[in-house]
C-alpha cells in the first residue's frame, strides 16, 4: 500500500472523520482505485483510503488500514445488517449510501430482486467485480445492474447488467406495503427517490379527508400515499408526461381508480394551482454551484409564495439542494409563505441514508410541514 503524506492543515480534518482529501491536501499521487495509507508529517498513520480522480484525491475509508476487498465485504455486511431497522413490507431501500457506509462514492439501491449500482467515483470501477461478488449472496438478490449518468465517472446514459437476469423494464416494489413502479434504466437517479420513503409514510397519515396537490410529482409516490391515506382527491403535477403516465399506473397497482383523481403534465412552477387542504412541494435540486445559491433561494421563495395562495391548511415541502443549509432554505420558504403559518414538523434523511458525523456535506435532505394559523382557509 502506497503511503502518502497529508499536508499539515489536512491531518486534523481527516483525523476528525472527514471522508474526503482534496488534491492540495495530499503529497504524491497514485492510480484511481489504488489503496493508499495517509500519514502525517512524521510518517505516523492517520487513515487509509482509495485514490480517486478529479476534485477528490482520496476517499477515506477507515482509520485502520486493510485491503480493499476485505473492506468492501466488511462495510457492505455492516450496512446490510443495519437495513433490518427499516421494518417489514418494504423491499426497496438504499443498501449502501457512500460515505455514510464507509464506501465513499458508491451507491447501491435495492428494488425487489434487483440491485442498482451507481458510481460517483472512478476509484470503484476496478473493484466492481468484488462489489458484485459480495452483494449477491449477502442480499439474496438475483441481479446487479449498473446505472450510468454521472458525468465525471461514466459520462453516458442508460446502464448495463453486471450479473444475473436482465431487469424488467418496469419493476413493481413494495414500500411499507404500498406498491411503486420502478424503471431502473431510465427513471430518476436509480429509479426512485428512496430518500423520501419515510416522508411518503408521513403524508399517508396526514391525508385523510383532505384535498391534496402534489407538485413535482414524478411518478406519484406522494400522490398514491395520500390517496391510500384517505385523501378525497389528489392532483399530481409533473412536467414529464411519461412520469404522469406511470403515476396513473401506480394508482391502479394499489387498487385506486385514477379517474377519481387528476394528473397534470405541466411545469409546476407555472401551474396556476387549485385550492387544496394539503400541498406537497418536492422540487429537484435548484442549485449545483455556489454562485447559484441566491438564485435558488429566490426560486424557493417565489414558488412558495405562489403555493401559499392555494394551500388552505397544510404545506409539506422539501429540498434536496445540499448547498442550501436548513437555515437558508427555511428562510426562503418563510419569506415565500408569509407569517400566517406555524412550523409543525421537520426531518431529513432516513436511516438507510446514513451520514458520517464528520461529513456535514452529506446532509442534504430537508422536509418540513407547516400549518396555516387559524385552520383551513
């Protein structure tokens, strides 16, 4: 294992648990995928990791050095054991959440008998065989499918089956007993927004007897949760007609009549709105660069200002923009909806999306429920 000295101002950061070493924080280079031991200025071991390309030079994996295959097996085994905490009637969740499972840059999602791997680091490409060898017997799944779409790693769309039978074009999975439809070859991310699983369950419990509007609905996860929870009418709005078509199908899969609800293929930012007792706002990330932060805050503020004109009682809103922290995001939401609301609930990532305590950048998901003061208007 190659030994690479850390710069003096990086030693403390790594020792406190941060999982990234930037190129200017390490002296020397290696090949992507190489195991490297990180040492201080006196040659004492600090941590070890895997060398990467691009903006991150080393993905720190552990304090105690070992070989990459053994670390992959130990980390995936620990991650899988913890997923038992999710509970019954759910066969779709994140198996490996990168840095939060000591495998920075590696994401693995489960959809029934299919595992979808997505790499956010070139370092793992040469170790894919080991990853697959560990995953299949560990999880009991039949197929491992690699999903592309990360520019700095694979720079292409679609995906390839790494092991097992080809996945179906549409896979039906169960989330707390609710059926969802997944397209692993072309759906968003790896197929579903799994990080909103527990929030969909909350919405199901908040929807009885309510008129619900779900903005940026994608394939209707929040919508069907609301309908199953007893919503009297659900309107799903998304800009993608294919996603809206899948939302209708998901209603049918759950024994719900799509004709009793409304499905709108439209830009949620421009949609005029209709009075609703509960409005769900779950937009895509609105900022990817630091200089775009103010534009994102303006977009959140303007969106919520419009939503507040037709949300009569409850507003469930969310953000996946990692660059906007809780304080700045909530400030934009509050400026948009005005002062006639009360904060009722806030939460973030579910337990299958763990975040290392030394990795604050891993905190990205924000979800909040607001209630209009004085009750429904």
